[in-house]
């Protein structure tokens, strides 16, 4: 006759055996044509430049500003002139929203 401790130990041993039997190696079932996704998207400087330029040129609040945009390795350098603090803030905002921007060197001055 099994005592309480022996019954508990036997039950735990049986459950452990069932769990181990159910384990499979799922890597064998992965199709060879599946490749892992890239670690992160890559954005080239010309795309970053185009997106910032489009955003700045299409913003009606930035009419009258003269902005020069340069991009190198994800670092954006802004130069030129704006009429007020709001325009300066908006150019900065448009720049940081663009994917791929790592750093902004804002050299814009107010008239």
C-alpha cells in the first residue's frame, strides 16, 4: 500500500515523465526557406532627406523660411533662417519624426 508521500512522489515522477515525452525539437520542423527578419530597418540618407524636405515644404506655417537640409549617416544638419520660434520648433519636429534620423544638428537662426 502506498503512503501519502510515496503517492505524491510517484505522481510527480509520472507527470515529469509525461512533460519530457511531450517536448519536441521544433527547429527540425522549421522550413529552410524561412529566414529571420532583419534586426532593424535601414534608412538611407537620400530617403531621410526627401522625407524631411517634403514635410518642411508642405507645411504652410513654414512659408517664408529658408531651410537648408543635409543628411550624412542619419545625422541631419539644418541651417538657414526662420521668422519666429514657432517655425524653428516645427522644422525640428518635422526632422525628428522621420524614421532613420539619429541626430539633429540645428543651426537655424531667427530673423
